C-alpha cells in the first residue's frame, strides 16, 4: 500500500492546533504582503525609493553579465522578493483550505520553510527606507534576519525528511524550536559588512562560500534522507515528494539569489512547480479516506 498510516500529533501539536497556527500564519503573511506593498508603492510615488549603488553581485556571470538575461536588474530583485511574499501567502491559504484533515508531519516542517521564505521580505527595507545608506541597528537586524531565514529553510526540510515517521510526531515542537534556535545562533555569529550592499538587497556577510557550501550540503543530505525513506517504505508515491522537493528547493535557491531575468525565471518556475508537485504527493499519500 502506498497510503501511509500516520498517528495523531503529540499532545501539543494536534492537527487542530496545527491548523489554527496555519490560519494565524496566513493572516500575518497577508498583512506582511499588504504592508510591504503599501510602503514600497508609497516610497516610489513620493520619489523616496533609493536604489543601492555599487552593489556586489553574488553570482557574477562574468562572460554573460552584459547580456539581457544575465545583467543586473534592480526591478528583478524587487520582483523576486514580492514573488516570495505572495508565494507564502497563497501557499498558506491552500494549506488551510485543502489540507485541514491531512495527517502529514511534513506539513508542519513545510510551514517552517514558508516562515523562512516570509522573512526574505525584510530585504525591501533597504530601498524603501534607504537604510542601505546607514549602519543602523535596523540594517544589521535585517541582514541577520536574512541569514537566519536562509539557514531555517533548508534545515526545516532536512528535519522533515529525518523525522517523517509517525513515531516522530512527539518531537515536532522540539525540532521546530531547535531549527529556530540554530538559525538565530548562526545568524548572530556571522560577521556583517554594512558598508557593502549586494545586488539581492542584503548587506554583505562573511564566510559566504562556507555558508553556501553548508546550505547546499544540508539540501543534498535531505535528498538522500528522502531516498532512504522511499526505499524503506517501498512507496512509489513518496518518490513524487522527492522530485517535488528537489525542484522546489532548487527554485527557492535561484529565486533568493535573483538579480537578473535568468535567475528570476528559473527560480519562479522551480519554486512554484516544485511546491505543486510536493504538496500533490503529500496530499495523495496522507489523505484520509
């Protein structure tokens, strides 16, 4: 059987509690999307929007950066942030509308992934309020928030793969709290250079290559853990979750780095299609009959 029989969540994280949290989250997410849209449009119409100058590109595309698809475009960076914020709100709405009876443990960890995506909206503070020109506490907080979010997203999906069995339901709260604490700890420890703004509207941080390598490592071992789960469960449907995850996390990585049309297009396509695939197979596997 491809249907996986799940037990109820722990005493604290019942399905009802999870659904209530998701409903609150979707309201907050919609409020964040409305707020960033309002203040960004207001700054633009008043002529107060400040575009960072002399930005450093994360991916330089040395031989292609003068071509249309790969040249730096501020508007594309802003569009990528709005796409992420909209993606979170729409996905949360889908979860609250279509997954209220779904017993999947993965959905809770996926909600934590969405939380990490939501935090990316703080990048709009830099051009909207011009804080990239300062060394204010708000700029430092925004920079560290983005670092924490980029730890939280792959880490939450790793925990989803590692603790996907019914027997692991009692550790959901602990694992989510652990992911948040690890993310905050790493974000607090990485040095920032507030004098340099990147093309993706973040402050420049240290140990970039090491940080990226560790994140990619977590993504890869998540994929391996999912493959092991599929083998142990003899589940052909679970392979759909694996494919969805791989496409989704790749799209996410491209979109948070999007400062050109190529990264933006591939990122949007991968994130949206991967999420559809991922949720489709979670729905098929865990749906109550």
